[in-house]
C-alpha cells in the first residue's frame, strides 16, 4: 500500500494542474493513518496532496534588504533577486495568473537588483498593483511606482535621499560621473512611472534639515500622494479591489480583441 | 555594487565574515514554493520562512513557520 501511494504521488506530479489532483484525493479515501503519512512526508521533489484554492493573483512581497550580487550577513532579512525574477517570469507566462500584487516593506538595498525588479514589474503585461506598508525606502521607491497603480498605507513612509558611496575612491571625477548617472537612472525611472516630476523629486531628495543622518525627505502616506509619487492612500482592501477592477478591465479588452 | 538604503552600512555589513556560517537551508518544494529551513537532521528541518507567490500557500498549516518538515537530500 505505501508503495502504491508513492507511485501515485509521482504520477500526480506529472499532471500539470492542481485541479486535476484534487479529485484524486477525494475519490479514493485512504485509511486515516496512511493519509497522514502521505501528507507528512513532503519530499524535496514532491507536493502535498492538501486541496488548495488556486489564486489568480500572484503576490510578491519585498521585505528587508533587496539583495543583489553579494549575499548579506545573516542579521539582514533579505529579498533575493534570484527568487523574485523567475517568479515574475512565471507570473507573466502562466495563463491562470491574472494580476500581480506587490507588497513592500523594505529599507532599500542594491541599486541594480532593485532597478531590475522595478523594470520587470513595469514591463509585465498583466495588471500590477503595488502597496507600500510600513516603509518603502531608497530603492524601494522605484519598485513602489513600477506597477499600474500604487497604494501607500496611511502610516507608511518613503525615504527619498541620494545614493551614497563609501570606501576608497580612485578617480574622483569619474566616480562622481558614475554616481551621478546611477542616481539619474533611479530618478528617471521614478519620474517615468509616477506623476512626480524629476525637478520635484530632486528637490525632495536634496532637502536639508529633515533627516538626521542624511539629506533628503521622509514622505508619509498622504504626502507621497500629494507629491504625485503614489496614486492613492489605502490598505489591502483597496489594493485588492483595484487589482480586481484592473483584471476585469483587461478581460474585457481581451474579449473585444477576440 | 552600490547599496541604496536607509540602514547604516555598518549595520548591513556587520558579521560579513559569518555569512558562510549560516545554518539556514533553502529548499524548494516545486509549484513555486521555496522555504528557508533550520536543519534539525540531514532530512528534517524547522520552517523559518516561506517564500511563495501564491497567497494560498500561507494558509496551509503545514507550511507555517515553526513546523517540522522532512525532505530528501538531493544528489546531483
């Protein structure tokens, strides 16, 4: 009996949808302990037979540091580039996925990895709604504006400040140029994907007297909307409602095309 | 690599020499589910963090952080 179950499980692995797997679980009731055993043994390759609801929404959470080429020490909570990028490709390709919800609570991180994620999100053909909870600082800002519609929680903040470089500098003018270009990439992206102008953003970024350790501004909830950086103040309910609206709109457009 | 963050860099890079000593293992379960586990033995671990784009996975009590999970080591 246990051998049969194992091969059964393997067969199910080759099936391509969860919907196909669900009837198999309900049709042949197994003795309780055998069922428990199957569920308890989750192999690295296998899947559980727990019946699951399929969601048409892909949920990407970006928390802690955005990690790029260097693995950060263990005290950092990180969001890894190699986790997110394939997920986004899968979301774009999977026909069952109709919308993407990006949840942000990040302190920033690697510029290149952050911009890569932002560009990927911006180029998805499916509706994307972003929601900033807690904080969406530094490189979190371009990610926060990369969706089709953005929300910020009333208490959430976004720190807008310049990119910094620490360490040994060889060739000051070149380094300055390089850093300036790096900064421009971020500013251009934000200006292109939100209602804020480059001048306004730079004004916020270079303000003095508002942050203790840096120049720049901390914009909170409604302020981010006032500057045009974010579309609306709201939480999860509003974000999901908007995403469902956008999904519905996309479905209707598809119907017209057909 | 340039870090653009509000966290002081000395905090971010503290214990950089210990990065290799991380005991947390990353296992993938198929169907987009990845989890970070703290190994208990060579085939068992305690779930520390679940990484999945499917929000329904977070409702599955078997994937909840703190649960023990068995897995088979894969030899490539």
